[in-house]
């Protein structure tokens, strides 16, 4: 995983609540065993019609949001099944940060373990961000070290994150990477055991 310290990016607003993992990545695309290649299927049933043509009325297909790397969504984002493919699809598409009033617990943990910063803010903080991103090209700078979100107007929002998740993201570590930090100690133990 890549370390995530400060990320500046274009915001994509998905002003919907209860977006479940089957909407994020439909079940028919879960045949791959590697983590890459899922981005093309992100929000597939909303982005494409029955014949695979882009739907003009789904905002992510708009040129306005091309290259967006920060997703802002409604409550209970990532509910439904526990499929890890959902964060894989979001990350493969290019999203590094997701901001919402709430997440399904397993989805949020899967995001953090796969290098996506999932930030929970009060609805009163999320709503203006959504509205601004719907009405204009809107960039945010997310500083994980300082736990802040800032826009070009110097509006600053503080967010909370567990110290463990923060450390893992700052250092670009997943669970395997964390284990490998102790490789010498593990090998030494194995030799003496």
C-alpha cells in the first residue's frame, strides 16, 4: 500500500444514503482473485445501461468529476455484505478518501485495511460539502497527520481516527505489512522454537 499523509483531490458527491456493497460492486464482477481491475465495474448498475453504455444521468459519468479522488456520500455508506471487493473497486477507480456521516463497520474496516481513508463527520458537516461539490468543481485537502480537511476557502474541519488506523495509513501498511515488520523476530523465534 502507498502511505497516505496529505491528499488533495477533486470531490465527487454521491448524495445517497444506504449505498450497499452490491451497488458499489455488483456480485457478477466478483470472479477475480486479485485486487486490481474492479474500478471499471464501480457503481456499474448506475453508471451503465443494460447494454453496457454509460448512463448520462449518473453524475460520475460527467466530465465534471473526471479524476475525482475524494468521495462524499450519505449515511450508512457500504452497508450490506462484507465483500472486500467494494473498497478494492473504489480504490482501483481512484478514490483515496471517503467522507460520510456513517459507514457500515465492516466496510469501514475494509477501507482502512486497504489504504482508503474513511472519515466520519456529522451530517451537518457533510451536507455543505456535498452541496458545494454538486454545484462547482470542488477540491479538498485531507491531512491525515493533522486530522484535518481544508478547502480553498480555508474552511477547516477536524476529524477523528483511531491511532492504529492512522499509523497504518501514514506508513502504507496493511496487516501483512505490519506482520513483516516483525519478520526478524518471528524468524528468530522459529529457529529457537
